[in-house]
C-alpha cells in the first residue's frame, strides 16, 4: 500500500469516535478493519476501547485514534468524553433493526449540539450481509446521510464488504477537512520519513490473542461437529 | 459416611501458640482488607434503613477525598478516618443488638435437617405466616416449572428483582417469563416485612430459598445443593456487588427512588454476561468461598521487580495498579492510605474473566468497587501487556486520564520488558501453578490454605483423581461442606476431620489461617494432623513464592 515516500508527504493525526446502539457491530467493524478478522462472539464493549492505526492515503500518513464506545444506555453519559475533540465520527446502525437507525439519529443530534468544531460524519449501515432481513432501506439512509452532510456506506463486518472503503473515504474526508478548515483541530505536520512505520505497526499484539482464540474456537467447533452435541 | 466433628485436640493449641503471627503467609503489611466476610455479612444484614443511608454517606468520602487531597485542603483525610471510626461503632452496636436474633436463626438452620423439611428461620414469626409463605412459594414454582423440568432441576437459581417486584435478572431462563414468580417473591418479602420481620430463608421441597433484601433490590437464591444459608447469602452479596459495580449505589437508588417501576434492565444492558460468569465462578473458585485472593506463584525477586517497575511509573491520582494473570494476582500496588477489599478484587477478576473485549484493545471503563466506595466510579485503564496473559489495570478517580495512564502503562511495559518479567509471568502461567507432590506428603491429594492476615490463599493444581469436571465439582462441594461446618456460627469448630467414602478431609481454623486438606479415604486423623503440620512447614518455606507479603505502595 505505501507508495514511494515523496518529500512533501504530510502526517495527519485524527481522533475518531464510533457511536451507535448496542449490538449494531461497532467493535466488529473496528476489529475487522484493524485485525482483518471477524469474531462471532465479540463481548459487549464495556466503557470504551482505544485503537490506533496508520495508513497512507493521498500522500498523507494518517494516524487514526479510534474510540470504540459501548452502546449500552448506561454508558451514554460517558460519551461526551470520547466525542469531545473528535475529528470524525462513525455512526453505526444495524440494517435489520429500524430502532438502531432512529437511535443513530439521536447521536447525530447530540453531536450537533455538543460539538462546535467541524467534524467528518460517516453513517454506516452494518450487517448488510443480512439482506433478507433488511428493515432500513438504503435510499432512506442515503437521504438522511446527505441531509446531514455525512458519508454513507453499507458495510458488513462479517464479509468485509465496504469496511475498507469506509475507512479510506473517512481518511480522505479528514484530509480535505484539514485543508478547508484550518481551525478544525486537525494537526498536519510534515511527514518525517525517518520515522517510517508499517501500516498497522505490524499486527496489533493485542489482537493476536483474539485471533488465536478464534482459531481455537473454530477448532473446537469442528471437533464438536465431529463428536456431535455433548452436554 | 462417617463424620467426626473433632474437638480441638492437644496438638492444635500447641501449634497455635507457636504459630501466631508466624503462620505461613502472615504479613503485617496487608494490601487487602481482612475483615471476616461472614461477620461483616451479619452486620450488613442487620443494618436498618437509616443506617444504610448514613453508611453510604460516610463511605462516599473515599473517592471524593482522593480528589480533594490532590486539589484542595488536606482536611479530607481527617474526615475520612473519622468516618471509618463512626462506621465501626455502628457496626459494633448493631452486631450486639441483633446477636440474639442471629443465634436463633442459626439454630434453626442447624435443626432443619432433622425437623420437618419446611422450616423457616424468621425469628418471632407466627406459624400461620410460615404456612402461608411456604404454600405460596411452592405452588408458584411448580406452576412455573411444568413447562420444563430442566429449568426446575438447575442446581442453583439466582433472581434479582426490584422492590416493586419487577424482574431484573434470572440466572436461567428469560426473566420476562418469570414476572409472576418474582411477584410472589416480592409478596413474600413484603408480607413478612409487614410484621416487622425479615424473611431470610425457607427450606422446602429439598430446596433452600435464601432472600437478601438490599433496598432497592431483592436477591433470591433457590438452590438444591448443600451450601449453607450463610454461604448462599454471601454469594448473593457478591451478585449485589456486581450490580453496584456497574451502576453505583447512588445511581441505583436514585433511579429506583424516583421511578419505583423503572425497568432496571435498561441500565444493566450487557451485564447479564458478567452476572452469569460470576455465578459460574462462585460455583468453582474457592476465592469466593474464602473471600481471599489467589496469587500467582512467582519468585519473590521477580515479583519485587514487577512491583518496583509499577511503583516507578506512579502518576498523580493513580489509586491502584493491579496486575493479574490467569485469574491470579501478580501484584497490587496501591496508594498508601487505601486498601482494597478482596470482594472488590473478585469483581475485577470477574470482569476480565467474563469479557474478551479487553484483549482486543486498551479499554477505559468506569467501575464501582462497592467496598471501596459504593457512591462513585473509579476509572480503569485495562490492557493486556505485550501479547501476554498478563493484564494490567490502572485505577484512578479522574475520568479524563486515559492518555496519561496509557503513557504510564507504556513506561511499565518498558521496564518489565527490560527485566524480562513478562516472560517470567508467561512461564508461571504456562507452568500451571505447582503440584501437590512438591510438598512431599504421600497421601495428601489437595489442599487450600488461606492466610487470614493477608486475605490470600494458595492451592496446588488439581490432579488425579480430580481431573474430571464432575470430580472437581464434587471436591469443591466437599470443601464447601467442611467450610460451612467449621464456620457454623452456632457451633464453630476449630478442627474437623471428615471421612467420606472417597476421601478424608481435614479442616482447621486458627486465628491466623484456615487450612483445608484432602487425603485418601483411609487416612486416619493422626496421620492427617501430622501431615498438615508438615504441610504448614512447607508453605512457610515457600511463602514468598506463594503469597504477596511485601506489597508495593505509591
């Protein structure tokens, strides 16, 4: 992915917050993107998890610092801490549950009233592999996204559909935001080629554990299939 | 089953004299609160409503005072100590006041085996009431259970409901479907409360029903195991604490005070998993039974290095730094004035145990440690260190400190790496503890040793014949049985030798320690006593590896 480093490459650091109702797949999306894996039983996030990763887009070295928040209502009061000073927000809903779409809108309203710096918004309709259970039509979501000036993608953390594109487009939007609105809180610096690093800082060590676990689970499942159901 | 509840014999007293303060694993620098949880439980049960408020107000000082200490005048500290003293007074007087009541209920529990199976140990209750309660309870449960005998046959049910009778949690099945059952529970409790009494437990139909009323919640355990009422109450208290750790007492009471009919599940979303896991742990992990913490056996020099590494990364407002690997404590570094209660630490263990989401990334979560301060949240930075099984928790009072703590963690990891401590922890985890054979006592199969002064315990790996899941469960039940016998408040025992068909168990409790040891079924009492004396010497020799005796402070 990393093109030949040109001398005028810039480094950009951005804070991103992922918001949405519980169970829509916020963590799955982030883990899918960062770890290139999908885990069937991701535990509900408690509080919030913090991921960082880097990518090279459009002659920029973009470092995204992602707050993956918990969707449960009781954590709602903590949310301002995460979206404060955020430069971008992923607003995730589940295309098979209309209520999550409505809930996502309340997040948009909250962001509008609580933040004053310009922000890149990106609406994600997740679980688009479950087409036959669809309750939220693409058109409706697209219209809504357009009305608030947000990007819109339908994604599936399971099949990886649209996930790469969403992150890529978000980064591009962040780059153009940093150019068009100099006081938006985004910091761009000249990229120091000496501090060159891998796109994903190799593989996030913390995710290795998860990947191992998934492997183990899969092996177990296979075994169970062989043995038949026990207990 | 031959059962000889032993009288303290001669050797016992002798040893005790020698061992006071010198028992294996004793330390004068406790990092954990060491009050006897069963005494405490009795105290908690007997407080009246106004005192609850008072206590809550007093306890709320902890987090506030840490914050204040770092920002404002030092007077907060004084208030803090005053509060503790006051609290102690309250505890003492209420203990005395209710001593008579307590004894009555204990005796009833004692007798329940040989009297009519349906016996209710509510002191001063009239027979009529007992009868009504019993009938109502039985009928309702049978009605509910006709649909599924599997559901009915679960060994231990746990229910949480609000004081208004709204279902909040059921260990098995959907609590929505149990509305009417929970309604009956609530009715039972309020009926007895109406007569200025408290419903503690009912024994009926081969089951024990234990009730714990913690306004604004009611917790109920229905159980066909042989655990004592006391043990079940303690377990319900853990469950209650788990709820508090998610909501705080202040939030819980505020929400349910303003709207009595509020569906608390909305606020507790995602907590079922932690409650389920907690209940499973309670059924297999002796740390809950003993209210003690298990330490990862580790060379004392390695442990000290880890302690120093954490100490040196100290930053302002960092209250506790806890390093945990494989459900065992590696080290705990604390702000000088504050100690942690094992029950709070159990919640932390349960949190890590129940969720895999912490392994994926650094997390930042609010957590209330109810024994520490039930009124507010601490904020925890949770991270697994460098792709290992070791998990570091940094607890602070300031919710904006994530990035400072992330830096702090980096520093700690750097130091630990430099001294190869993470490898050492990984090795210790992979090695799977120590083996009972190391002790060198031929007939000794397994043991659990708790050092009371440090609230820590140690136990070897479970080996044959306790490899199978069922056998492990059976052994754990045996431990529970011996534990309940020696801790029976009506007739406490110092030492007890129990010979069963498959093993012999020795339970021994002194002021300094609790020891439970398992021998082959043919072991005699004399052999067992000689063996545990040898065992104690061995533990003493190994105490720096098995226990944290010199905990670091900030």
